[in-house]
């Protein structure tokens, strides 16, 4: 007997080896442990699910960058991070972009909570956004976003430094692959 269990983008193929006699114990093994991504899904109009997810992330990334550019266009560089946080909240609200501000996340070690972190923004439960207003972004800032991506199990984050003459020079897309 062979069953396929579909979990999001992965298919786990389970092969029933035997069912134990009187005890009724079910023994099973994995036919193939490699990731198998279905090429097409009927329920998604024949589109690849990863392609849909990528488009969704790109949409939210573009929306947030557009909102940040508008905030920067009006305020310019030189304010504290909290000012940009407030202004970006207003801009995201005006644009109808779903987000959570100062979103708390648990920091875990071996499945035990050891502390809390706070995301500046968590957009539509898929995009981590970290704001800065510093002279230069340093590796520590990128490491902070990667840590947030690990905690939320999300693949993409934006690191935005508003203390730039041109905001495009202060935006970094950070990709996390476990």
C-alpha cells in the first residue's frame, strides 16, 4: 500500500510495510525523503504554489517600499526611528496594507521560550519589516532581520534605513533559507 500526504509544498510518500498481526500495530516507512514539489495544482488554476507565494511576497514588498518612499519623500532623512515608525503606520493604513506594528515574537531554544523580540512591522503575516534611522547599516542590522525571519519562519524581510538621501540606497531585501 502507498499513500501520499501533501503538506503545503511538500509531498511525503508513505509506504505501509505491514500491519502487525494480533496487536494491530501499524509499521510504516518513507519511500522517498526528498522534497517533491508538485509542478501544477488544479485548485490554483494550474499555477505552481511557490510561484503564487513568490508573487504575493513581491506584491507586499512593493507595497511597503512604495509606502516607505512616500514617508521619506515627505519627511526626508534625519528623524529618529520612532517618527518613521509612526509615519509608516499612517501610510500603510491609508493604503489599506494589512500589518501588525511592534509585533511580539517568542525566542525559543530547544522548543522552550527564552525571551521575546519585537518586529517593527509584520505585513500580512508574511513579510518582516525592520526600520532603522542610522548613518550606516552594519552587519548586525542584517543579522537582526535574519533572526526575526527564523523566529517567524518567513523567507523574506525588508531592512529600511530612512537616514539616506535617496531611500532606495537604504533598502535591503533579506532572504532567509533554512
